[in-house]
C-alpha cells in the first residue's frame, strides 16, 4: 500500500516554508500543488511548472490569509521589491514584465517594479531608508573604484 504524502491544501493550514516559497517566487519546486503541469523547455529540460486553475485558486486563498506575514518577511530581505503573489493579487495595476534574454532583464524588472511601487506610494519608511542606504553604499563603491582608476 502506497502512503499518500499530505500537502497543505486547506485554508486552515499554517504558513510553511514550502507555502511561503511558492507565494514569494511563484515556483512549486516539488510539484505538490494540485493539477500543476510540468513544462519542458526547448532543450527538454524541466522548467517551473505552470499552475493549474485549482492551484491558483488555492494560492490566492493562501495569499489572502498570509499576505501580511509573507510581505513583512520578503520586504525585510528585499526592500523595494515584492513577492510573486503580490503581483498576482495585490498590485494596484498589472506588472510590466521584462524579457530576461540579454542578461539585463532582472535589473530592468526591478526598476520597473520599484517605479510602480513609488507611483502608488507603497514603500514603507523603513524600505525607503534601506534603499537610501543601498544607494549610498553603491555610490561609495563607485567613488572608490574611480579613485583606484585615477591612481593607475
């Protein structure tokens, strides 16, 4: 007799690392969501599964339950950014997605996302402070690199 692995598909389930990860990045790495389709890329390698309507309904309900907790956790690690589920169900307008083909897509995506968050005044004071600190540190690195180049 095969033992079925239990997965938290009920609305009363606790927020687990598995669920937090899916809500943050949109990928179900273990294909535990109901009805997911495994998709192969052009070379036959496995890509992230596409979420079935049942999986999306489940994730939407989980986002309603845990969005505040997931957002707090995510923003502490990535100020100025939002998790996948935010863009799916909480964004005030559709996310403008950028193609990642040339390698610059991730940076451009962050810029577009940040612009949308700023436009709708969705950055907390703590996030603004963290971003200002990051900008200051980057400027110091740039100035330091310029000084080193000038010494050659």
